[in-house]
C-alpha cells in the first residue's frame, strides 16, 4: 500500500512540475527509465534516491509523505513566508483563511 502511495506521489508531483519521466530521470542523474520504472511499480527508489527526488521537487521528505497535501511546493513556500510575519498579521491571515475554507 505504501509503495503505491509513493509511486502515485512521485507521478503527481512530476505532473504538477510539468516534466516527463525521462527528463526527471536524467535530471536526477539516472538512466532515462528510472522514474518510469518507479511509477509503474517495477522499482522503488532507495532512501538516498527518495531524498534526491524530494530535492528535485524542492520539498522535504516530511512534505513528500503528507499525502493529503495536494500542492506541497506552494504550501511550503507559503509556510516560509508565514514564518516571517508577526503575530498580529498571522492572526488576521488565519481569520481570512478560516473564512475562505468555509469555517
């Protein structure tokens, strides 16, 4: 089950980035079918390979495994910006986010 989720996550992030499996494989310094084999269930990345994949997408391993986060790159960038704000501004943004989310 987890293997399938890893394969699907890589495919999702790759598609969002708009790159082919071949181009991603080559960018990672692997043979051209590396990502294709992972996405098709014929292989799994090693731990080191998974860390390189996370670096390629510009996300942390923690974010990679947050399968409920459909837009990890955007959320990580937003979080980086939110960390720079003061408490009052965060409170106002939180209220806006609550309203946008229907809360």
